[in-house]
C-alpha cells in the first residue's frame, strides 16, 4: 500500500516504480528519491526502504488556462435560444451569472474545481483571472479579494498555481468603454500594477504560488497599453509568463484587420517580443505565416479543445504547427470538461477530422500518440506556468501521477502503450494517486477535502439557481 506519511519537508523519501515515464522515456524498475519537494536522485532497482508505488508513474499535467468561476456556469447554455447562437451569445449568458458571485463563492467554486483537476491528473493550474470587482465596477475594500480567493483555494487543496491577473481596459477595438457586466473586469494601468505588487508581497514566500500577467485580448487592451505593460513586466522582479486570448473567433480576427490592418497574431508579433514566456490561448484562426511565426518563436499555444469545441471556436492547426516544431499545452478553460485525457483525445481527433488521417500528433522519436501528447503537453504547460521542464528528472519538482493498472483497458498493455490506452480507450478515472511538490494530494483516488468541497459547492449552486 502507498505510504500515508506526507513527504513535504522530509529528506530522502524514496519511491519505487515498476514503470515510470522519465525525461528520457519509459523506464522499468527505478527508485526515485525526493527531498523538500524535488527529485534528488533516480537509480535503477529497488533501494532499501523505498515505498512501492501502486502503478505506472507519469509526470503531472499543467492546466495552462482556467477561468475558475466559469465552472458554476458549465452546462447551463446547452439549448438554442438564438438561431445565430455562437461564442458571443454564450458570452452574454455568462455575463448574467457574474452579478451573483462574491469572493466567498469564487473560493468555493475554485476549491471544488481544483480538487477535480487533481483527480484528473493535473498538478498545477494557470488561472487566467479577470473577475476582479463588484458587478457595478466598484472595487472591494481589498482590491485583491477575488485573486486571493482563488489562490487560497489552490493552496488549501494542494494544487500548485500560477496566478495571472487579467488586464482588461476596453470593451472592444477602438478603446470602446466598459459596458454592463464588463465593468467588473476593468483596471486602469495604475490599479493593475498595484494589484500585482500586492499579490507579489503577499505570496512571495510561498513556492506553490507563482505570478504572471494576462493582457486579456487585443480588443480589450490598447496598443499603447500593451507597449507599456510588456516591458514593465519583463523588468519586474517576479517576472513570470504572459498569457493572452488571441484569434479565437473569426469576428475578432476581422475586427482586428479592420482596426489595425493586420491579423491578431501578425499584429502582436509586430508590436512586442513574443518568446518562450508567452502563451497564446486558442489561436484557432491563423494564416500560414502566423502558424510558422508562432511556432518558431517558442511561445506556447494554449489548446483548450473541449471548450473550443463547446463554443464553436474552430480547430487549432496542430499538424501544421508541429511541422515547424511548435510547442503547446492544454487547458480546461470554461471547464465544460475537467479531464486531461479528454482534452488530449479531442485535440488529436480535431486533427483527424481536418486531415482525414489517423495518428497525426506524434514524431519519429515518439510514434505512440499517447506518449507524444502527454509529454509535449506536460512540457509546454510547465514552460508557461514557470515550473521547470515538466518531467520526472533530477532537480525537478516531484509532481507525479500514478495510473491505475486495475482499469481494464490498462491492465494488459505494454508500458509504451499505456498512454495510448489511457487517452483513447478508457472511460473511467485512471488516476490513482497524485503528488504535488512532494506531498500526496490524491491517495487511492480520494482527496481529504472532497466531500466537504462537494457539499459546499452543491449548496452554492442551489442558491445561485434560486436567485436566477
């Protein structure tokens, strides 16, 4: 049985894996030593005192794009009230939820959601957080109240987090003023800097919390603001990743062309140095040149396949992007699904729909699609979460997922085919145990706070429904 003692802060905790997906690929029969939440040694064989793991070991996944509060809205728009129903009408419906949410509600939602993520194999999350204020735009007494609510939810359940407060200044291209529910998102540049400084001071000593920034989109941030914001953050002592929504919908692309005379990705690259610290979320509508430019820049494409399908966004050009060596990761975004395996499955299937071929997202070194999808998504997510290289290797955080070989679809396959079966064949929970920074957070498919988190979430949903 898996040892129940927690390893955070202990030295030389040893774990034995019969099968482990290490940085160099699948390996059998290894002992992994950790201290203070990091891997300190990997040696062949089973060392004395090593605790045997309950199944194959794979690196934990980063969920690189999350709007936690939208979890409470999932499933409530699956009917047609408008013959032109689209992302934009979905957005209007989402805005109607916002006036009911308090910081306490956001913490309840995030706590429940983040345990779901852990149960699915995510060990860290990048929170793209834009619901900052009260519905009328008035600031809370604590300007960081909503950010702290979701950060503290992650800390409570043991999910590492990279918090990216969103800078949202305008309603649309042309510096259109805030309208309706959008008033809850808006900051002046001075207010935004104050928020980042406060969060940095509050969480500077907590290694489980990192900070980034998120210019919401080209329609929500002016050219002058973008050109001021990017160099400021590049020089900031806590400099982390940049995340931005881009080219998600053709309406956005066409309006960008009308206003700036260029497509969104094309225009962004002309304005700022987009590099490996950037995550371009969605990017579902790219020209040939934009695909190449984005891939060669080493930025991460943030693929949110289940949300993109749910909203009718489109399909990212993954095969073309891969041909230039492009890097990417996955996110659950609106949380219509919270399942890392499903995100990867749908990403590959989108390429198959488009190209009418099979087994497209892989390479010569990793011909198994499951291995390629998992390792690339882990590495890309770690890059933009500012959390190392995203692998089980000496010096890296001990962020692991133990798979359940008792699931029928995994019970007899060779280790090289485990992730193929996990992503494309199995339909039950495959995650047995999850470690984050050296501490077991999921043990035998259970989180210590799951039942209370479920009950709190149920009660909150009932209240929201009664007030709808």
